[in-house]
């Protein structure tokens, strides 16, 4: 691993393993070390990097518990040289990071995790590095266990070669190491921007592979992947190896280029299944196996038979991996509340009137505004096109907001909204979901908007 040298010597522990203080606790499962502030995070980093008695890893078998959100920006890393081998429980809290190490490799909140666990944690802010860059873990390796992880941070690399950059995880490297197996990643989501023009880049994971296969399941990207279309770049995962196990992976996010693969950047794994992406959000020219669907085909519980019980479903919303409650944050809910374009349209080419989801009553009402006046949005979610050009729609829920850019081209001016591509005599709500007995409200019948009173 590349040397970083960020901490002052006073922060390091003695070679004999100085007694830890943190904000309390003794490091056992029943009484974990308590992490409550930036100073505790610095102490944990020193613990990872300083060998204990007989040159052992001091975090091995130790437990750490985050007690609250850490809003003061953490500008360092947990483990600059050493391996984290403990159990870090974020308890659903968020750490604000500001890590700027653009000339360094292996950059993230955690550097390398081996035979350890990081879970139930969200990260926001900014992470900048060179290669192997991920907001939460830069380089997981053998028997790392990562689950219930959410990234809201912007992840950036200026490296143009094979970069290994992802929103949650940079690159997973599981090598032959005795009887140790590969890493396990499950129930993770990215909502941040991932920006890198190199290869092996993904919304959630940049790279996974090496001699021992890894198991990856139930992950989704909702964020933005910015890349010019380098090799092995995907909306959710960039580069995978043949011995990985890959199931229930989805990309609902947006991309800067149609040269980026909709969901995964290659089709190497032999054990692969349930790979999906939204063809209207992530329009692309890549021919890599994945099932593409219109946005309206994935809302509500329409995907439950395929994605299964590890996901959360709600009317008018896209599925979300169930992540110990992190899936219910305002931002997570907002990013799962979609624009529903007409069949044949995508964000780069909008030609017909459309709908926006106004959310689900269980999570609150989502409001939409149009910046440039090219779209008129009604309270019921109908969106009528008023002109051609670039339009920025902003959705707001509570204190959270997100913006999506539409390119309106050759708009027909037809105001009968067609939110579902079928004209089969069935009734659909404005989210594209089939209903058997329409009650009061707005519905789509044979491609036309009908108001039932």
C-alpha cells in the first residue's frame, strides 16, 4: 500500500499496544469502543496502523460502535498502512468526510479491511484519490464483510488508466491466503457522484476479483457516474472477475455518456443473475448482459418477485435495498422517487409529455419544480412540455433535494400524457402500475389520461 504519512507521531500508539480511551468501552461485543467524534476516529486510525504485542493487528476481534452522526469533517483515513480487522457498527449514523489525497492510492474512510466488518454506516462529503478510491472502503480484501452501507459523498479520481473507483467501494482484491475466502458485500447503495475517466469504475463498486471470488448481492446505484466511456465502466459495478458471485444488482442512476454500461462493466462472472438497469435514466450503447426496463416497469412491487425480500418496495417508488433503516432517509427516498418518461424517451431525448412521482404517503410528499420554464408540473404529477431545450427538474423532500437534467427535443406538444407504453384495455395509475378497480383520481387507459371522479 502506498505510504501517506498524515498523522502526527503523538497520535500513534506504542508498539506494545497502549490502552485505548475513545469515548468509552472496552472493545468487546458487549462493551464496544465508543466512537463519538473526529478524535475517536483518529485514535482508531492510529490503532489500525500501529502493531500491538508480537506484531499483531490491534483491531482484530475488537468492536467499535458509532454513537452519533459526526458532522465535523474527518480529513483523514482509518488505516493508512495497516489492515482493519475489527467490527465497526455505524448504527445508522453518518460520517462527514473531506479526504483530499489526489496523489495517493487506496483512499477512503477505511483503507483496507481484511477479516473485518463495516456495516450500518453512511458517509457524506468528498473523497479524492488516485487509484482504489471508494467513499467507505478503498480496498476490501479476504473475508471482509460489508453490509448496510450508503454513500452520499462525491468520489473523484483524475487517473485515466485502470483506476478502481466506486461510490461505496474502490477495488476488492481477494488473493489466495491459506483458507481465507473472498469478501462479502450486500445491501449497499450509492447516491453520490462518482467522477473518473479511467477504467474499472462503477457507481457502487469499481472492481472485484483476483484469485479468490467475492460474493456481491442486493446493491444499487442511484447516483451519477461521470466517465467518458472508458473500458469496464458500469452504472453499478465496473470490472468483475470470473469467480465472483453476483446477484440482484440494479442501476437506477444517471450517467454522463452512453458509452458507460447500464449496470455492470463486463460479463466475466459465471455465477451471475438478476442484473437490471433503467434504460430511460441510463441510456447506453453497451451490449453487456443485463435486463433493461422502463422506469414505470420497476416501481411499486413489480420487481419483488425477482429482487426478493432484501429490498423495500412502495407504490410510486423504485425498489431500495433494505439497509437497516438507511433506506428511509430523505435522500434515499428522494432518489427512489422517479421521473416517468413516455416509452421510447430517455433523459437525453424527451419528446412527449410525462409524469413525475410525488412520492408515497408513508414517506412524505415530494415536490418538483422546473428551472427554465420548459415543463409545467401539476400537483398530480403530470408534466406538460412547453418548449425545447435543456430543463432542470428539482425534487424536494424535507431538507433534501436533487436535480435531474432533461434534454427536450422536437416536443410534439401533445398534452395527453402516456405514462405507460401499453394500450391493452387495462387501467394504470400515473406511476405505470396496473390497477384492477380504479377509484377517484387520474389514470391511464389505452394510453390516454382519464380522470375518475
